[in-house]
């Protein structure tokens, strides 16, 4: 079985030059640090996902739909949604825009 010679790290003296656009990806491989604020956001996102799954499995899964006196066809809902989203009204109140 043939053995493969190890390739030099891109920053070592014997390595081929790395184009500048790829340097930021190649040089930092394995040494990337996650900022604490980003880690907190990912942890919060994972916690919300777990909480949503737990609520669904525990109670929402077994609920029955509520009877409605009328039905709205989905194409009509889609057209209404399109009309509402295309005509945006900007309300300026003090220094805020809503």
C-alpha cells in the first residue's frame, strides 16, 4: 500500500503560496475562537428549540382543531398577504419609524 507524504501547512516555509482571498480561510483552520456573545446566542437558540419541542410533544400534539363557521381558501389568503406586504405604510413617531 503506498504511503502519502504529509503536505506542509499553508503557513510553513516550504508550502506553496496561498492566494490572498483564500488565506483567511486556510490560515485560521483549527484555531478559530467562538466569541462569548455568539456562543450565548447559539445556546439560547438551542434552548428555545428544545423548549418548543418539549411543549409540542407534551401538549400541543394532542390538541384538536377548533371548529370555524367559515373557511378561507388559501389562494385568497396568499393574495391578501401579497397585497398587505407590498403596500407598506411608514409611521414616524418622534424619532422612531414603525
